[in-house]
């Protein structure tokens, strides 16, 4: 995607998102203003209550409808904002996809699935007050054994769903997806940037692919330079860095 097109799409989704916020806020102000005008003009109480209920009901229906649209626009906006301000690949001090690296993963995560094409590790992070006030979160690590592996295949989704059933009512999920590439060229980068960053109330679903080149010993994943879309996305990036010995100081 060209830079001009990215900027155009970023502006488009930003305007759509802000327009919905402005419209909902404006409608709320109008409803409150009309209510106060009628109240101070001593309109019949029964009529005032009836009109208020009708206005509140209509607003809530409109709010639910527009909220879904807002979430879609905001998701695209946050994604394109990261693309616009993404960090470069990290030069690593250790080799990935080695026995030593797998051992490092297993220090924190439990091996749940070991198939021909991938390994799946899991760790359940309980509520933490510091430093980010994190709530209970299921963190998964998927290690691809083949370069043509699809992280969003039915097989992987099935295994993740089984882990969800084991941990009843998990509302926050982070999946760290590691894959090896010959080199981090444009084709590889485009695939790596196909992430999932979904938020709906308390529900969070984040899938980040971290692409590794053994040739250059570099790791790339979609991380913004400054503004993260959520504290959970920031946390997911921090977990990737921890697993790959990335230090930024």
C-alpha cells in the first residue's frame, strides 16, 4: 500500500470515528437541553416522563448501532496509525528457533500442543495491579515450524478454543506468533503486519506475528514508536521483547 493511500485511509477512518463521537455527544446535549427547557417551563410531569423515556430509548438504540460502526472505524484507524508510525526491525543478540530459545519460552509458558507444523504454549496471567493494572489474560505463544504455516488456520483456532474452554469465560487473549523467514522483505513484512487487535468493552483479542530472519538475525513485528492502541497491545509487545532478549536501554 503506497504512503499516500495509507495517509488517505488514515484520515478517512479518523474522520468517520470522530464524526460518530461528535454526533452522539451532540444528540445527548440536545436531549438534556430539551429536558431542562420543558422541566423549567413546568410541563405536565407525566408527559415529561413519557417524552424522556422515548428520547432515552431512541438514543440507546442509536448508540448501540453507531457504537458498532465506531469500533470498526477505530480498529482500522488504530491499525493504520501503527503502520504510519511503526518501529524498524530489531537486531537480536540471540538466535531464535533454537533449543536454547525454546527453553527460554518454556521457563514461562507451558507446552500445550506439539504438532508437525507448530507448537502452542500457554500461560494464564492473573490480575496485576502493577505496572499496567492488567486483568486476567490468557497469553499464548505459537511457534511455526514451517515458513508457509498459516497462524489463522482452523487447526490453530480449534486448539485455542479448547484452551478457552479449560479457562472459563476468558475475556482477554494475547497470541504471540513466531515465524522464520529467509529475509524480512516487503512480502514478509506485509504478512507479518496482518495482526488482530480487537477491543469491545472488557473483551480484548490481540494476535501479533513476530517474523525472524536467521540470515540477518533480525526480528520484526508491528509496534508503534510512541502511541500504542491499548495497554494490552503494549504488554504484548513487551512480552515479545522479553522472549527475544530485546533491550532498549
